[in-house]
C-alpha cells in the first residue's frame, strides 16, 4: 500500500532528478517567456517541489498521516518549507547568473608581460620557453629572440605572433 510518506518522497526525488538534469543540461523547463528572466526557473521550481516533497514526507511520518486530514496537514508543512527553499534557490541562481567575471585573456594581453626564461632562447630562428603570468595564472610559452637569452633571465614580451608563442627581449637577471 502506498503511504503518504512514500508519495512525498517520490515528489522530492523527482525534483532532485529535475534539478540534476537542469545542472547538466542547462535550462530545460523555464516556465513563462524564455526572455522574461522571471524567478520561475528550473532551479526555483525544483527547490520548491523538492522541499515540499521532503518536508511533507518528514511531517507525514511525524504525524503518522493515515487520514486525509493528517495528509493535508503534512502537505501544509511541506508548502511552508517549500516557500523559503524556493526563495533561497531563486537568490542563489540569480547570484550565480549575475556573477561578475574577468575578461578572458587573449593574445594581445601577452604583449608587455614580464616573465622568466625556462628553456634557453636561441638567437634568431629557434625557440626556447618562457613562463609569464596571464590573468594571474602562470603560462608557459614558446619564445623567440634576436639575441640568445639564458635560462633564468627576466624577459619582456614585445610581440605575440600566435597564442602559444612570443617574441621577447631580456630585461636582466631575476
């Protein structure tokens, strides 16, 4: 026999499955106009339904809900828990969507960087390796120079012919 607790647990489980699908596959079930940007997103709906199901299941067990009146009381407890859960899901999803991020570093950002020679850079046409910081992260690049530069020397990037190679000049020892 299907009890109220099992029904509420299934409701909560379905909400968790919908939320997992939304996290994996993006906005699946955006309710309303997709450009409206309203608060009824998949995350909010899953938060509401999940809290309703799990809180309703807990209340049904605590109340020993076997009569319709007790089941309605358990559903009311679930609804009371669902409203703040949906509000929290709305606030968190809105904060994640509106989070400020830095611009993605590009090739032109390499020019003007200071770094260190990792593998000696031969004079002329050969390549060595240098390590610079780009967007706060260390990046190792192939490097060319007019004059030979030994390992450990400090360099200055004067040109970036590709995303993975630079033309450098020695600025002195580190």
